[in-house]
């Protein structure tokens, strides 16, 4: 399924965003900061746009599951 918007951890022009923008053509990559807002932001966007996804890289991820 094509994804028109991908939410990811990190900040604008951060390493995550830069890598994703290079490998994903025609996808709007939107950094949302920390992993704690990622699920809520993605689920809220799915109400407006159906082709939305998120990517959580799990580096430094030592706390309980957030899904």
C-alpha cells in the first residue's frame, strides 16, 4: 500500500528524517519529536488521510511497550 505521509521520531533535518527523505520518493516525511506522541499523531491523521503510517526506530527504547 502506498503511503502519502510517514510520521517518524526525531526533528526536522535530523538524521532519521534525512535518511527517510532520501529513500522514500513521493512520501511526506513528518518528524514528531519523541516516540510518546507518535501513535496518537498517526491515529489522528488516519481520520483525515487513509494512507498514513509511522516508523518507530526503537533506539534507546528501554521502557515498556507504548503501542
